C-alpha cells in the first residue's frame, strides 16, 4: 500500500509552453501533498505544500504564478509549470502524506523529468 | 534557518564493510528524523524514522540510526553492506508541529563486490 504515482515520467517541451504534472495517491487519501525539485546531484528542495480545497503554501523564492498548484481531490495534486524556460528543466518529485492512519509519513512519487528546450 | 548537513557526499566501500553516514541538523526544538534511500532509477523510500522513545532506531534491510540529541545528530549505520546497498541516502528533518521536510544534500554510496 501507500503508492504515489506521477504522470508523465518525463516530458520535453519548447520554451514558453506550459506543462502539467500530475501526482496521485493510488491507495490512500492525502489532504496534504508536497512538491519538490531536485537538481542533478543535489538534494530535494521543497517548492510548495499542496492542501486539498485550499491554496498551496509556497516556499520562499518559489514563484506561485509560475508554478501553479491545484489539489482538486484527496488523491490528486497537479503542478503546472507556466511559460517554461530552460532554467526550469529539473526533476520534479511529489509526495503525499496519508490521512489515515495519521502517522505523518510522506510517500514519494517516482518523479518527473522536465526538459525545456 | 533550519539546515541538515550530510558530511559525506560520496562513499565507496567493499562488500561486508561497515557503514556510517553522518547527519546533523541545526534546529534545537522537537524534531522528527528520517533516512530515505533512492536506488538508481527508483523513487525515494523510507529506511527508518525517529519520532520519540528509544534513540536507537532499526529500519529495513539491516539499517539502524542513533539519535543523539546533545550532538544534534542522527547517523545511519549498517554493520555489513552489500552490493545492493548502492544508492543515494538522504537524511531529512521535520520540526515538531510543521509539515515540511528539510533534506540533506545526500550521500552517494557505491559498494563494490
């Protein structure tokens, strides 16, 4: 149990286009999900906390108008990279915190590699 | 600002050698501590966690970690590594009462047969 999926697993897009990444908790409900960014050979940096039914909480330095987060249901959060530029190329990872039992553990998705040309 | 430091960025060991990966954090209040592993091409998996109680925590695959509050440390250990332990290991800390995890930079472990 406690599986998190991401779609797509990789995407290549042109500069200026928008890309949507989905994060799903497959066998549990998650009111809270998290979006991370991982640069090559570096650690995960939290971008934002996604809350079902309310606005996401963004970390300092993360542009909320560029990285749009929608947490429309208890099993789905989406991250849209708007007007993508080459510097947005990265590995984006989501995690979901299971509502029940409430043990505060986060389960991670496999990540989405975004390449902006 | 809260930070998590992993001292070893790259470790190379032979099979059967003992492993200890360091992790220190800078926050002085109540913390929850985690070690995650990322095998090549796979997603992050939880190895072990500490919330409270016995500071020596045992995890999966023979790993353990010891929380030493006075040293703000949560080092990961394994007495005898295997080739299959080749992976990247991340220490993470969450302040009590907060949602978010702060990750260390990671340690890349290579085990040679």
